[in-house]
C-alpha cells in the first residue's frame, strides 16, 4: 500500500528539488520548514532542524544535528558545525516565574483554566543575525537576539549571549573574545571589499591563502568595475 504524502511533506519535497536545482542539498533526514528562504546553493546535513522564518545565504552549509530556530538569518559562506543551535529561546527572569504559562498558550492547551493565565507578553525568539563568512564550531549555542558579525569565529561548545564583532574569535561559557582573525586595518578592508558578493569567475582570480594579495586583487576588481561603469555613463 502506497502512503499518501501530507501537504507539508509535498512542500518539503518541492523545497528539496528547488535546492538541488541550484546545486545544493537538503538531506532526506533533515526537518526543514518548507517556508525556508535560501539564496542559491546551500547544504543542509542529516538530522538538521530548521524552523521558520529563517533565511540562508549562498554556499552556507549546516552540519549534522544542528538546529536553527525562528527569526534567524545566516549570511553567505557560513560554516555551521555539528549540533550547533542558533536562536535559542530566552525566558523572562524578571517575571513572577520563568515558566511560559504566563504568556504562551502553546503548552498544556488541554488543561482546564490554563488559557486564562496568559496575561503577559513575551517573545521567545528575538531576531538573530549571523553575517557572512562566519564559522561556528561544533555544539556552540547562540542565544536569540544576538548579532554575529561577518568573519567571526565561534569556538566549539561556546555559549554566545551577546553580540560578536566582525572577525572576532570568541569561545567559552559564556563566550568571550579570545582573539581576532586580522588587524583592524585588514578587517576594515575586508568589510569594505564585500568579497562575498563577487561572482565566481572573479573569486577564481584571488589568491585566497595570502590575505594582502587577496585584498589587493579584490580592490583591483572593484576599481575595474567602477572605471567600466564610468565609461558607460
């Protein structure tokens, strides 16, 4: 007997086909809300869970067992390690209780009188933003409402409770700055370069392993583009 697919499963299959058509992959065991917004090829690994609304940028990959909660945006070229959780819910600590009975009807809906207890307002998942070229190590936890700047590195097992500046390296519980990928001048040039927006044929011209040479080439590419536009106009 052939099982009939649910409307949600049909939409998820369509999402997988659209992703594959762009050169990406959504693993068969991944639980992804069909409302996922993605840009070009992405890779979603086995047992990954993605809620909605979530947006994922070009060539970002999410490794086995990770969870992406609602109201999360991930930039381009991000590397998300195994069992990472992004956009974890927060609970109020200044209310009578930290329990959601005060504001969320989602639990215990069958309990008589429970619904009348929801008199307060609270949002579990504030918007969480992850920039471009961010590497999040295995089992790191990112609380909701956090902004992780472009180029940042989050150490494995870190618990991130506050914003992380671009190209900073953080680790620990709670996460603290333990380094920086480059000097300030290089960071400013990287952010200004917006290399993640370049087409592949231009990226292919860059010497990736030499940061000075890479930036020089990117700046040359931008200069050529600007001169070309000036000639057209």
